[in-house]
């Protein structure tokens, strides 16, 4: 059977209350004559043997868990489970079970689910008719009690009844008193039974029981019971750790005894969940949900109580920012705030808003500005975590604070500059802190979260602030690492590369890659501000020096930066690239890479392919005019031939336009004069005389369509003048061209790319061959 919906694993619960895997197969529901009823059959996928044959009994309580589990008991101590590969298969079998038992498939338990009215009835009726009968709480009966507790875990209804019984007459406290007796007598068998009992009671998942077990009087006895795991040769020493090793530090004395008790309780319960209890299996995850909730609500209560104690928090801030505070004390204060902010993540959104606003009013950001600039690595790391909580909560709040700073401080100690410097100076070889800080900076400068309707000028104001005060700090490592050849000798022996990267070690390369990632983000999202900065600082030229790095990932980052600039399809950027011959380092890298088929090769080819597909005329002309001889031998892709084809097509169009609209008296022949001066009715004859189809056979159809358009709208004398300068008498562009006073003009109409010397192309090539930039061999 190949239907994956029916693919299941069969589990049985062993004597140690652990689930054993009995095999994988495919389940079906069919009538079995021998069992006289609809049954669940599972046949092994390996050999087709029967793994399970279980009749769907009308009175068996089946439970559906986590969308892909069906659990049930067939005998007092024989529990079964089917774990489905797909939810659809689980739903299908569940519906079949419910159909046999006449139950609603929407239920998760097929037998006697306890609804709210029944729960209320149990609470209102103290009679024991609904309770499990517990043996007397005596040493001799511990084994019986342990068997009872472990036997009910598979049945939700029996768990409920046992929990009610344990809460009556102080049964749990009596059990924990027996623990002290067993420990005094060194009764290991009794201690092992108590371990099973306490662990089982925790899995009953009842908050009322937790309140008793985790009270000051009982919690250490609970921890003590959990030390005596029968599977261990020697008991663990959890109580010794909690009472002697773990120290409760009060950065400021806490006078509220209830708050102190709540902090102690939360720490100990968290220890029980994370350290003492074994990792729950897939079937037990829901059993401890109430324990998780217990810890959660404790943390909420702690945060609320601390937040309301303004005197306490004010004192913490005062000591944190006091220069006289000792380093150890300040470290403890910062760690307190870090944990405090971590606890706040458990709050509901509205309560979390109030929490961070309280911190902001008390001066958390100025305090962070001080501690993030300190030399202590632990303090800086904790302060960074606190800063990340604040940025995640409200980037606008952080931006509002930093924009007020220039009025009252120097540029060097601005909060964002402190963050940038910490990112640049990260001593971690893997730059873990720098990566975290770069992410925070990216969040702060992201225009997507600057769209708050309450402050529509936030985007403009903050970006102006950032580029005025912070961008030069961010780019310092980049500019310092891309100096001219005369100022830095390449560390690679025998290198002849132009503008080597200095230094070119791995950690510097990682840092530069992070900075380039941020700058690339700016190109995509900041447009005007970053464009101005790039052109003023000639930033792209410096970035492209990194194409020489021995670290390929850094060269790819530099290439990605240029790719994002070209992707903007902005003619200001295009003119900047053309004027600076900024394709040269890219093409040198492509040629140096040779015939190797790698990521760098593919990324460079994709850059030129984008230019071709988007038909960016100014860049195509620049590439073909200056670099085609070096690129024409690359034939494993058609990209460069395609660029040449685009170039030739545009050149043909320009030539057509020049011949159509040229008004230079020296070059106009008699037929063209007639075409401009004759009436509309004579246009066809003039065109016939000039015989343009002989000169431009491929473009003649397009030319005729354009000519008809001109004839229908106006005569030749009223054609719009071009805006580019006319050719000078020697064939080169004139220095200036005055606006025409009449419709008959002497300027040449050209398109996006001008080729003013086309008419003398052959002559020019013979007299002055085009000068080419140096390309890498």
C-alpha cells in the first residue's frame, strides 16, 4: 500500500511508562470476522506482517492528540498509539472510530469528555463518588500509590478524578512528609516510588496541585523526590545546587517579601522543568502545558510588581549611570535589566507597551548610551541585548531619541555611532555581535517601519540625520581598506593587481561584507540620500576595489552592490558609471576568472544579461565601445553578442534619424531640400527620389511609418528640434548650441545614445583609433 496518508508508526507503553516503537506500516479499518466487528489493522511496510489488530470497541476511550496521534488503552496496563505521517490519514481513521462509537468527530476524546458543567459539578460536590479511591498515605502503600498514579496518565478522565482526590484532605503534603521519613531511613525503595508518584502528579497538569507542590513549605521536598530517579545509580544533588551553588543576587534590595518569594519560586520551578524533568516525549508534551503556563504567569506578575515599584527602578537607573559605581556592580545592574526585558516578552502587547514606555521615561536609552561605550565585554553584550529589545519593540522611539542628541552632544558619542563603532570593533572572530548590531541598524534605517501616521516627516528627518552624522562613521572601514596602490602594498606576494585591498584578512573581509550588505539595502530603499552620498564620495569606485580581494564572498558583495545600483535603472547612476569607467574592475575580474564556472562568473554574467534584457542604452554603448574586443571571445553565453546586437540596432536607428532630420547646408543634397520644402502632397515623390531603401533596407519600413506620422501631423519644416548640440564643421560636437530662433534648426535629432561622428566613421577609424582602458589579462 503506497498511500502515505495511511502510513503510521505503532507504539505501546512499556512498564517504565516509556513508549516503545513496534514498527512502521499502513493502517486500515475493516470488518474482522474473528473479532466480529470493525477493527484497526496495521501491516508492516517491510514484509506485510500484521503489526496491530485491534477491534474498535464501543466503550473504549480513544484520544486524538496533536492532529497526528490517536491514543487508547486496551487493558489496565496496555496502552497503544498510532502516529500518522499525515494529518489527513489521522482524520480519516478518527472519523471511522467515531462512526463506530456514534460520536462527533469534532471531539478529541470519544468517551465521556468532561465538559465545563461536569467540572463545575465536581467542584460543587465534595462527595467521593466521582473520585479515585486512594490508598492510605503510608510507607507500606507507596508502591500501590505509585502504580495508581502511573496507570491513569493515559486516560484524561481518570487523570481528572485522581487530581481531585489528591487535592482533598491534604494528601500531597502527607506524601511529601513521607519523603522526609524515607530519606531519614535511607529507604531507597520508598524513595524510588516517591519519584514515580511526584513525576506522575506533575504530569496530571493541574494548577491547583502545583500551588501546593511549589509553595515554600513543599517545593524543596518535591525537588528531593525528583533526585531519586530509579534509573540512576546515585541520586542527583539538585537541592544542594539550589541552596548553596545558586546565589540570589539583589542589585538593589527588594523590600517586598511577596516579590522575593515569587522570584525564588519561579527560578526553582524553571529549574524543575528545564533541568530535573526529562525531555517529554511527543506523547507527553501536552502533559506539562500547565507547568509552562505556571512559569509564564509568574514572570508576568514579577514584571508587573517591579514596574509598579518606581522607587526601585529609579534607584537602579541612578546606580547604572553613576560614574562612581564599581564595574562588578554595574555588570550586575545591566544583567538585571537584560533579564527584566526578557521577562517582559511574556506580557500581553498592551502591557508590554506600558513596560517599555516606563523604561523610556526613566531614561533607559541614555543609560544604554553610556554602558555600550564601556570596555567591559560582558556589559556591552548585555547592553546590546537590551538595545535589541527596545528596537524590536519600537524603532520610532529609538529614532526619536537619537535625533534629539545632536543638539546636546558631540557626534562621536551619538547612540547610533556608538552602535556602529561597537559593530566595527567586534573582537569575536565570527563577528557574532557585529551581525546582531547590523540587523538592528537595518531595522532603524528601514523606511518600511517609518510610516507611522502620527509623524509623517519621520522618514525624511531621520534619513537626513543618519546621512549627516552617521554614514561617514559606517563607511570608515570600507574607505580605509580600499586605498590607492601607492599607499598600500598588497600582502599577496607577487601581486600586480591595481588598488589592492588592505588589509585582506578574513575578519576584515567579514566586516566589509556586513557594511556592504547594509549599503546595498540603502541603495534599494533610500534612493536620493544614498545616491548623493555615492556620487559625492565616489563610493562605487572604492567598493569595486574589493573585486580584487582574495575572499570571493567579499568580491561578490561588491558586485551585488553595483548590481543593485544598476538595477535602479537611474540615468544619474548610469552616467556616473560611464564617466568613471567603473565596468573595468568587473571585466578584469571576469577575465581573471578565466574559464572557471563558479558563482563569481555567473554573477558577473547575470549583471551584463540584466543590462541587455532591460536595454539600458547608455551602458550598452559604453560597454561595446570600450570593452567589446576583450569580451567578444566569450561564446559560452550569448550575452555579449546580444549586447553587440542591441548596440548595432540602436546605431541603425540613430543613423536613420540623423539622415532624416540633418539640416547642415553642407551635406543636404537637392532631393532632401525638396523633401523639406514641398507641400504634404509632394512628400511621397521626394521620398522616392532619395531612394532610402537602398541605404537602409532593414530599417526602411520603420522609417516610412515615422515619415507618414510626420506627414499626417505637420510638414517637414515644423519638425521638433533636437536638444543635443549640433556637429561642428570638423565633425566633432560643438561646445555649445544656442536655441533655434525658427523652426528650421541646425541641431541634430538623436536618441538616448548619440553617435555624432557616424557619417565619418571610416575616416575616423583610420586617423585616430579609439583608446581603450587597460584590461586584466
